[in-house]
C-alpha cells in the first residue's frame, strides 16, 4: 500500500496523522522522476482527491 493512499484513507476516517498529504504527493512526484518509473499509489496517479470531510 502506498503511503499516500494510507494517509488519505486514515484522514477520510477522521484519524489525524500529522502528515501533510499535499506535501507527500509532491514527494511522490519527485520520487517518480528520480526512479524513472510510474509509482503505484492511486491517490498520486489520480492527481489527488478532494479533501475528506
């Protein structure tokens, strides 16, 4: 499970993680460039999702 997917799930369930999802998605974009391959995280691949309420 990709970290950003887990953080999104936890935030959606009302569990505060202290992780900035937008910053994590930026790291995913950087890492994809460094590795030279597409990452598997669904939240990242979708370009983010609406903030859970």
